[in-house]
C-alpha cells in the first residue's frame, strides 16, 4: 500500500483449476467473467473494502476534530 492506493491481488486459483483449466461457469468464453466468476472476484474484494473502511474509520476517530483544535 502506498498512500491512498491499495493493490488487490487476484489469486489465479480462483479461476484456474489444478489441471490448468478455466471453468465455463467462471468465464463462458474463457475471457469474460460470468455472474459466478464476478461473484468469486467480488466477495473477497468486498471483504477487503470492508477491512479498509474499518481501518479508515478507526483512524478517523482518533484524529481531533477541527472544532476542537486550538490556535
């Protein structure tokens, strides 16, 4: 992570089987994701976003609010 950028690593094992094949259930034309393929991608992505938001909210709560700052 660098600044406000976070890299989300997509594990190839989500889509590529042990034998090296891609299921038509995940990529109907072996290039574009199906609903099932997007679900495999979206669920861990959602978890990552929720984790980042929790960290952001925790960090934001520890910062002093502008109206409590003294000059």
